[in-house]
C-alpha cells in the first residue's frame, strides 16, 4: 500500500475530517507500537510500509511493558489535535486495520504474537469499538 492509501483508510475508518489528522494518528500509533514491540519486529514491520510513515518505527524495539489503556494514552499524547483517549483508541484501531490490510499475513501475525491478550482482544479486534467497552 502507498502512504496515501493507508492514510485514506485510517481517515475513512476513524471518521477523521482531514488527511493531516489521519497521518498524525497513523504516525502516533506506529511510534507507540514501536515502543511496545521488541527486537527486530518494528524494523520488519517498517520494511513493509511506505516511506513517510515507516519512519515512525524504530529499527529495534524496546519491548516496553505497558497495557493497552496506557498504549491509548500514549497515542493520545503523541497524536495531538485535542485527541481524547477514546479518540486515540478509535484512531489506533483504524491504523491497525489498515496495517492488517497493507502488510503480509505473516508480518501481521508476528506483530500480534508480541502483544498480550488485552491488545489482541481490543486493539487488534475488527469488531466495532463500542463492543469492547
């Protein structure tokens, strides 16, 4: 996928008004995801993403340990735009849905394997956001 396709998918799924906000949400989510993933996984994921957004991921991840609610708080802080934690949750899920469509199944599975159950049940879920509250 091209950067504009990913950003358009995030914009559409999250219901964001402009592409700039969707791009910021995408970068914020990838930045925090890069903190959470360990070893070479962020670099592997970046290798399947287009220039312009892959730079949000480090080559090597810290594997920081924090829960999914902290993940959303960090996305909220990184995103800006007066984003709320609930908004960050919607945006991050839209980004993950775009990633799932834009990277290989094996790469997405590798990403999912590094995340604990609360992430898999919420962030990686394709169910509507309101079904997880």
